[in-house]
C-alpha cells in the first residue's frame, strides 16, 4: 500500500487556527514526527503530506496545513495554499481547543459541508480544559462527529482514528472502475498506446498503467499495440475486441482502422468519468461550437511536466481548435494546483484527465467553473469533438452520448452548428 499513488489515496486534511495543535495531532496519529511542532504560532507554512496506511480504510494521505487565521502578506499566501488543500480533501479534520470556537470554525465547517466534504471536529488539549457541553450538543445535532484528545499525552488518539474510519464515505473505499465495468470478464480489450517523445523511457504513462491494472482486476484480457500495428493486431484476432481504448492524439487513425461495430473510446475520456463528471464535461465541449476568434481559452493540466515539441496541451489542442473555429484563439495555460480566481475571463476551460489527482480536486474545479458560469471539458472530449468523431468515442457511455447528441441538436436548431471540419 505504500506504493499506492497519491491520486488513489483518501485525502484527509487537517485545518484550524494557528497553534491549536494540528501538527502535534498528526504526529500522534501517525506515530511519527511528520510535522515540525513549536509553541510559536504559524510554524507550519506549506502543507505537509504524509502517505500511510490507516487500516482497515487502506492507503490515505494526511495533509497538515497552515492556520487559516494567519496574518500579513506572507500569512495570506499560506492561507491560499491551505485553501488549495480543501479543494482536494476527501475528509476534513477541524482541529480546535476549548474556548476557541467562533465564527471562524463555523465558517470552515460551512465551507466543508457546502462542498459535501464530511468533517470531524477534534478538540485538542483536553488535558488542560474541555469544550462547552452546549457546543458538543449543537455539533451532534448537526451530525458532526467530535473527539476530545490530548496530542501531548496521547489521550483520545484511538478515538480519532475510529472517527476517521466512520466518516469516510464508502465510495472512497470501494474505488469505481476505470474501464472494467464496460466489458465482461474474459472479453478482450485492445489498447492503442503510441510510443512517441512524450512516452517516458522504459515505462507507460499513468492513465495507461492504471487502466491496464483495472482491466486485469476485472478479469479482462488485454492486448496492447502501437497505432502503426493496430490494423495488423485486429487482423490477427479470431473475433473483434469488446472495446478499443486509444490515446486521444491518434484518434483519427484509430477510428479509420477500427470497424464501426466495435466500441472505442480514449484514456482521457475514461478519466473524465473516473476523476471528474463525464456528462458535465460533455456539456462543456458543446461550447466549442460557439467559440469566436480571439476568445480566451484556459488549458489546465494537473501535472507539471516540462513541455516538449508538439505538446498536446500547448500545441496540438490549440491547433485543432483553431482549425475548427477558423480563427486565432487566445490560449492561457496553468499547471499543478494553480487555478485562476476569476474564471469569467474565459469562454471555455479545457482540463487534462487529472490522473495525478484524486477525484475531489477535479470535482472542485468543475464546481468553480459551474459557479462562474464557464463551461469545462476534457482533453479527449475536446479533441474528439474538434475532429468530428465524438459520437463514436462516446458509444460506450450511452447517457453521455445522449447529452452530446441532444446538445448538438439544440445548437443546430438555434442555427449555431458549424458542421464537421
């Protein structure tokens, strides 16, 4: 479990004011000196991450944060980093102490609940004083679990572990399938994996590896080919594959080689469903038909790899979309956890598959876009739509295909359909 990627771990974030003992609590739970502890308020600056096992929950990622009540210009930067952690938190731990509860704690709880993030309230330093019983009753009425501990003496620490287990949603323990639910055990899935400049030497990229593992876990037969060997691979089979999964960059060649009776999709579209919200991102892709020259497009990538020539996010997608729209578009690129505060500047957000993140962070970005009224879509969806083959790529997902077809029909009825390039 120590080798489990961070993206597949339950993210447990520790939040609260400065100097309430968040770092001490994390050290007590993990039984390690994970975070620096000091009596000086604001000792924790950047978020501190600790991957470990929390049995019987499994692999988790604990994240200790700076106090959200930090002050000054530097303090504001720390608070921004802490709020980025909320974006990817699956389970929030609000750490406080007796006599410290106020609007700040209520506001933090409200923010977690607005995002449908379960929360546990931990009252630290119970060896010194205990919380007001009326506050405990009020939190219980709101169905919020509370624990009283002393990180200094270790009192109550086992109860914190139990509260974490009891408040983690079942869906985070039983991971959804990437592709294994699209076919039956024993069936064959053919995966088209280009080996180009962006393919890491000696290994495959993460979405490919995770998809293969998911299929193997589902007792599915896997066959891998490069795009140049696809036709020969298909001819060697006695019966067609149940599904073809391709890298989005070679969509056109794969569509040309694979019979229309064989369902196909891409790794990126699979991850739109696995990490995000496929129907919402399918709705978002329809905004491409309304783009005009000089519109601003935000291209967001979860990882921070060094771009190379013909990079998919910086070169290929802009080229395909520019050809589709028929005029120059203004592309802005962000990487990692950075994301603009004002999304209203953009007509569309195009996001990578977020294979490096947990699902919560991708859903947070979709929420931000929805609140700003800005459509958001996914690399694979944008590529397939701009190439005129998204109907084909959505065949394995009937509900999403209906969203796409209905949206295109409504757009055409309104007189805005550009047609296929």
